[in-house]
C-alpha cells in the first residue's frame, strides 16, 4: 500500500486499534482495493485512448464528407446563380445543348471518315486477294498440266518395259516396275487432288436438282468395293439443289475413305439422311478401325494421314470439308477405336 496512506490511517486510529491483531488484515484489504482500482483505472485509460483514436478517425472522415458536400453545394449554387442572372434560362440550356451537339457531330464526322478509309483499304485488299486467287488458280492448272504429262510418260515407259522385257526380268525387277507404276498412279492422284482443292469455290457452279438416290447408285457401281465389304443406303435420300460433280466428290470421298480403313472380316458402310430444321443432315457410317478422339479435327487438314498408306494421299477429307462449307454447312466426326466411325455433315439445300 501507499506508505503515506498507511501513515494517515494509523495516525487517526486509537492505540487499542493500532495494536489490534486484525489491523494488518484491514490494511491488506484496503491495499488490495487500492491495487484493483489502479488496474481498472489503467484499463479505463486504455479504453478512452482507443475510443479517442476511433473518434479522431471518424471525425476526419466526417470532415472530408462535409468538404465534398460543401463543394457540391457551391457548384450547384454557381449553376443556380448563372441561371438566375440570365434573362432567358431556355437560351442558356439551348446553348449548352448546341455546344454538346456540335461536339457529338464532330466526333461522328471523324468516325465516319475513319470508316470510309477502312472500307477503301478493305476494297483494295479484296481486289488484291481476288487477283492472287486468280493467279493461284492459273498456276495450279499450269503445274497440274506440266506434272501430269511426264507422269503419263513414265507410266507408259514402265508398261513397255514390262511388256517387252518381262520375259528376261527376274521377280525383283518386275516388283520394282510395279512399285514405279504404283507411285506414278499415286502422284497423279495427288496432282489431281491438289488441283481440285485449289479450284473449289473459285468458279460459279450451275445449280440444278440432283437425285441423291441415283447419284449414290452410280458411285457404288463405279468405285472398287472389296467382296468382304457391303455398301448400303438406308432409306430414301432427298433431291438436292446443287452441282452433281461436287456432290459426287463429297459422298465418294467419304465412302472410299470408309472402305480403305475397314479392317473387319465382314465390313460395312452405311449412308443415311434425316432433315434438320432448314438444313439437310447426312451421315456415312462404318464398322472399321475407328479414329482416336485426338485426331477428330486433324483428319480434315490437307495432307494429314493417320496411316502411311500407299494409296492414301491425305487430301480427300479436306476436299469434303471444303465442299460442305461451300454449301454453308459443317462436318464433324464421331468415332471409337476398333468399333467404327461416323462422319456427319449438314448442308444447305441451295
């Protein structure tokens, strides 16, 4: 306990109370009360300090809000004073509207000039692109002609070698001749495919009704179909307004592709149709090798081949995709490895 407080208490006690055995207990109780009061006082001081800090921060925010409000009031007052000082409020408002309208019209004029300039550049690019496409088409025809001529010569020469010297050639020589002719045939098909791909959509097509039932019958009779594979058409197919040659390319490439990649002992290829809103939806389905889902998009790219087949040139499905796009449609594949593949495509009846 505070020593001064002890002295003062003892000063006013009688001698009997001063020497009383319980006096120390009494003084200890007062001492503890004094300590408890000090702790509470310290806590009160801390609370007051925290409250004071919070109050100071709140006052600062309040002052900022007040200042902003005063600025807004001052701005409004200036507007009101301006309007009151004007003889005609409508003239002031009309002037402001006219000023803003002029800014808007200037901006619109600037943007219009920019659009006109962009359209000029666009027309220039389109003309350049049209010119380049024309040159590319002419170049493709020229290359096709220049390549096909020596290919035919090589094929004819190998045929003469086989005919004239077949009796003196061993089996290895005959096999080499056949390899040369097979590669010439593949090269010829590749040149033809490149020419067809490069010219698709470049010329105006004649549109007329094409009976797909008759077209599929002609394709099935024309192409080479192995004995262990059946090609069937499910149901009645529609009459389509389009170009017979392009539609033949479309179905024939899909059917030949399905036959080429069928590894089953008893294989089949099925062609079917169903209406789809304002489009026509077809499918070419098989029970062949199937395609891994990682290649669903890649198979439509030019020169992409899933297998290094001697007969495949890797351009058939890219031609199919381009023809479908000419008919404002889309094509996609559903497949499961070892179970088969379905090529679905939508085309618009022109």
